[in-house]
C-alpha cells in the first residue's frame, strides 16, 4: 500500500508537471509574441512620426537617407544603420523588418519609404530578452516548487485513497488469522469426538454412552457456530454486537469444562471460585467464552499442578481471574503481553513445565475482545506463585446494584 501511494503520488506529480510545462510554454510563447508585436509597433510609429534623427524614443536609433545623404542618431552602435536594408527598400519601396546582431546584442530593424526618404528605426532588444530570461527563471523556480508540492500532495492523496483499501485488507488478514487460531482447537476436538464415536459404533458400544458422545459432538458444533458468529460480529464495523446479557460465572464454568481434558493430560487441576450471585455483563457469549477459554488454556499450558478461576464483582465491574502456579511472567514483557505474537523466555522453569511462555495471537485476542466489551485485561504475579491474568468488564445496567459476595466450591 505504501508503494501504491508513492506511485500514485509520482503519477500525480508528473501529470501536474506536464500540465504546468505546457501552460508555461504557452505563456512564454504569448509573452514573446507580445514583445515582438510591441517592438514592431514602436518601430512603425517611430518611422512614421520622426521628423529627424535627433530625438528618437529610448532604446531606438534612427537613420534617414534622402537626397542630401544619410543621417543617423548620434551614438548609434557600429552595426547600425543596416545599409543593406536601406538599399533594398530604396530599390523596391517595400517595407522590411529584420534582426541585426553585433557583439551579443540583438536589434530589431524596420525600414520603410516615407515622403521620398528611406527611414530606418532600430530597437535594442536586450531589455526584452532580460525580461524573457527573468520570466523563464521564475517559471522554472515555480515549476520546480510546483512539482515538489504536487508530488507531496499526490502522495498524501494517494495515502488517503488507499487507506480504506489498506484497512479492508488489514481487517481481512486479521479475520483470517483470528479464524485460523480460534477454529483450530474446536475443529480438532470435534474431529476427535467424531473418530471416537465412529470407533464405538463399530464396536457396538452401549447406546447410552453413544448418546452422550453424540451430545458432545452437538455441543462442540454449537461452540464452533458461536465462534464463527462472534468472529463475524467482530469483523462488522457497523455494530458492536453487544446485545446479550451474559453471566461470567457460567462462562467461567464452560471454559473450565473445555480446559479439563488438557488439564488431565498435564496432571493439572482446575479449581473454580465463582461469585455467590450471577455476574452479569453485556456482550457476546461466543466472544467472552473465547476470551476466558484462551486465559484458561494459557494457564493450563504453564501450570505446575493447579489453575484457579475466580469470578467476583468489584463496584460496577465484573472481574474474572485466572491464576496458575507455573513459572510466572517476565516483567520485561508485561507492557506488550497482549500484543500479537509477543513471547518471552522464563529461565529456570520447574521441571515438567514449559521453559518458555509463548503469547502469540491468543492473548492478543483476549485484549481485543475485552476492549470490544468496554473492559480490559491485565497480567501480574499470582500471590501463591505463578501468573495471574485478570479480565475486567463493566456490569450490565441491571446488575449494578448487586452486592459483592463469594461462595466456596469444592
């Protein structure tokens, strides 16, 4: 897009320059033509009105050839008068206009017959040439400045012109990246459940067990649909999509259930500490479930033995905290933790845990979802050791008056 903007700017600049050059050439031609016409008119008037050679207009020299001989204006250049023109006009009687050059100076010469005499007037063209040179220099300077301004304006207009396209392409790339990241896990889980179901069908498993597995497939398909709908809502700039009232306690429970298989594989336990009453927020169920699931997955991946999920109210906000007892987070990366593809290495990790804490697109999506819901996400140290990620969202208007409380769970 940057190259396209520069190309557009150069094209606009070249187009404007071509127009300026054309108009300048036309202006110079008109000025030169006007100067020539003015010089010829002055010489014609001088030869028609002059009584003698003593008092011609400034910059003009006269020569009159009559029966008494040739007389010229005192101080005339050596090249004047143009004797060849005097002889030719005296012979033909036809007026002539010509140019004479001498020592780098140009003279316009007009010769005619008047009252039996041949009268010649010569005009020094240096003043006109100097004016022409000044005009050309001014046009070149203004043309160069105009070219620079035209290119700068073209680049600016080019960037403005391609900005919507760049934004659209950026939105498209982000949607593809988000969809690829978010759909990978549920598709893998759905495929695994389908394979297990097929194997049990071939083995003639108990119908009740098959029913439970089919319910799991249906639930995973519904989860997949929620993710797709939320991704489409996030990509739609015309609406924020915050149309539902959602209980953070319920979302935390679903995220804990979704993270249970991975936790079992890593010998990690997930403990939930929900609020005593529902913590209602406004938003999209799929989006909040994606955010909390990403927090739980991150905690399970780096925990040594346990992950805790706590939901509570704090004033007019709902708070969901996910803590683990893993290696924690390096303070150097905390400012960019929720940026896309941020990562860090934590040395001295406990045996059995990941030596690196990777924060790719997952936590960045959490930050974006939180911002879209009017909240924010933060990270810090878990009081019991490890990392603590906190999602804070504004409560739904109907839930502002509820009192803070908590209930223990086994």
